[in-house]
C-alpha cells in the first residue's frame, strides 16, 4: 500500500524463515564474512514453533555446514539402529526385506531428531556468529526495486482491522531491504508463490506435487519402546484410494513419532486424509504399540513430492528459493532437511561471491548451478521417477519399477528417462458422482481422536479480530460449484477442521474457522476450484509445536 509510510532497515541479506534452509544460509554467510549484515525473519512465536518433520535426519547437511556439530552439542542423540518396511493389510502385515532396497534407502548413520530442537540449536549457532533473528515477524509483502528486482520484504504488520484495512491500532511494520533476499518459507510459501508466478520460474517444469503429512507424538509403555527403531508402512488403509504411507520412529524418553502421509493427487473427493490416519492407528501392529500410551502432540504440514522435474528455477533478480520453497524432498526417503541445509549453504556462498564483487539485485546463477549439478541434484535425480510411477501405475508397480530405477540410477543411468507428473493435485480431483462416499469409523478417544480434539494438541492460536488469512477468490464458489460438483472436499482434506458446510435458514453456508489453522497449506493446494489462497497471518500466530 503506497500511502503507508514505513521505516526501512538495510542488510546485506534478508532471509525469510528460520527453518533448516534459512538458518544454514545465515550461518554460512557469517562463516564467510563476519561483517556481513544478515537478518532472519520467522513468523512463528519462536524458532521451531512451526517446524514439523518426519524427523529422521541425514546429517550430511550439518557435516558440510558445521563439521564439529557433535562437539557443539547439536541435539542429534538417537542414531537409527534398525529399519523396518511393512506392507499392511487390514488384519496383518508382511515385512519387506531390506536387502533388495537400493543403498540410498538405508538409514544407517542417520538420526531420529526433533527438527524443532535442531532449528533452535542452529539459531543459537547463528546468533553466536552475529546473525539477527526476529521471531514473531511474519513477512506479508515483497518490496520491489526500480528495475523489477526483489529488494526486500515487509514484516511486522499487526493490528489490521477485520476487513484487512488499516485502523487506529495498526502497526504498519517495516521494510527490510537486502542486496539479496532468500525465501526459505517451507512448502507453498506465499512469497515464494508470488515470486514463482511473477518471474515464470515454473515455466517448462512439471507441476509441483504434494502430500499432506500428519503426525502425533506418543508416550508409550517403556516395555514396548525401542529407541532408534524406524518403521515405514504402505498399503492399508489407503489401498487404491490414494498413495501414501506411514512412519513410526522411536526417539528417546519413551516417545514415538507416529505419522501418516497422503498424496494429494487422490481422485475421490470423499477421501478424508485425517480419518485415514486415525484408522491406521487401529491396525493390530500399531494398536499394540500404542496401547497403554498417550498422545501428547499433533501437527500437520504439506510436503513437496514433485522432485527434480518439478523444481522451479531457483533464482530471479534479487531473490533465491531455498529448501522446500523450491521442493527439495527426496520422496522415497521421506527426507528433505539435509537438502534444505545444503541449499542454504550454496545460496550463501553464491551471495557472498556476488557481494564481494559489489553486485546486488541480480540473479545468483551460481546458486542454481550448485544445486542442480551438486549433491542436491544428484540426490533428487536418482529418485525422480518413484512418485510419477506410483501415481500412474499404482503401489505394486512403483515398488518394483521404482526400486529398479533407483538401482540403475545409482549406477548412473535410467531405463525410464524422466517421467512427467501430468496434472497438478487440484486438477486430479474428480467429481463426487464418480465415486462412493467412504464410511469411516468414529474415533474412540483412546487411539483415534476427532480433529478438533487433536488440534488442541497443536497449540495453535490466531487473534480472532484479525483478517482471515485464508482468502476465497469467490465467496460463492464453495456452495455454488464445489458442493454440488465435489461434495465440497474442504470439509475433509483440511486436517484441522477449518472448513465446514452448515445449514443456515434452510440453505448451506460455507464457514471458515481460521483460528484452527495449523498452516499446513493443503487447502491452497487441493481445492479443486483453486479458490483458496493461504496468506501469512500476523506474526506469532499459528501452531506452537513443542518437539515436532
């Protein structure tokens, strides 16, 4: 808004997001030149508050960034001791042996961690080097320079009126300018989305693909706890309805991460990802593990799954996309934090060289080359066909052909080339009339829980007087289009119960309970009309994950 006057602060590099990518970039910049002025802006109430992860960490990123991380007390305390893969049926399971797995699937040398705690530790390392970190500072706008380059962000806007206008108690925030701006917002970040669209960074790329990952932390019976044990499952309860699977990781203190991922390219709009997760916990193998335990935390987050062929161009004038903002998750490994760290390091090195050469506001081409031709590109190229094989040919074919492709890629070639994804996840949704509704069992309150009860365990909070950060392009579309055509799937795909269709005066009405939002961004991705846009609420709002 041009009429709003704001103070401006000047930095060498402005970093949006205090996740593993942004913090790695900040640390590396200061390692290279302690005089560089570096700021990290984090929308969560504290560093780590919005971090949700599968939480098996490949330490190669930390090894490259901080080789003596063990001596510095990094919270990597639970090495993986054993890997288990199961194919589930409704009443039993078949173990898939480890020996046919490609070497890249081996978790030897990895650690079960809380990524929230890892990021808190990384923030301490960054601040010791002189990085300024401001939590509770959501970045709501990009600032453009005279030549169309990104030159900064607007952060710290508070107290907007409910309609989004400025009122007497509004704090307009400030502009933070940098020679370069790094966007490390995580999956489907609002500023990254704007940059990708404005500069056409996804032109000639495959559409990005996503999953929704849901996770609970359980404290279980010590007799059943196996510290360092990693289990992944596929099959039931999803079957042919959707791709996806689960993870069960035993960390320390008798705690277990229980997670479930549903690929968002499912066709049936009656599918209810959250209830698939709750049903999964009633499988005999899982129920026996959790019996006598208690759930202590819950969270949800979208996951990028498009891989190498969906990764957009990473740079535009004055700006670079880091980590999951660009989609650097290795899907079969369910790991992206190591690539996020490596991307932050690479972006920092490119920016340092540019600033040293007295450049600013241009494209950091060296960063693009480093990612695609370096360790990140090598990691993602090997697995690039697993997700499209699963989507096109189903689970069984993807296990066999995907495994073969990963093996041959390990040897330096592929029999399949690079397979495309086709439709984006919103376009994959089919009309409700083509599918049968799915009857889900009612949560029992012991192993399975209703959404609103679980959302309380995400400790999410939004000031109710602020504008709704979930914006509808057309207010009528949910009822006039999505309800008759798709049975309004927002009621089901949201893992936090944000969206409801209620009856008012004998007519259906679409309700947005934005205070429940856990910032997973599934609605921004899966809405079949692409009518919902997730935007950044004011700083500090959202989930407050303890050790997720």
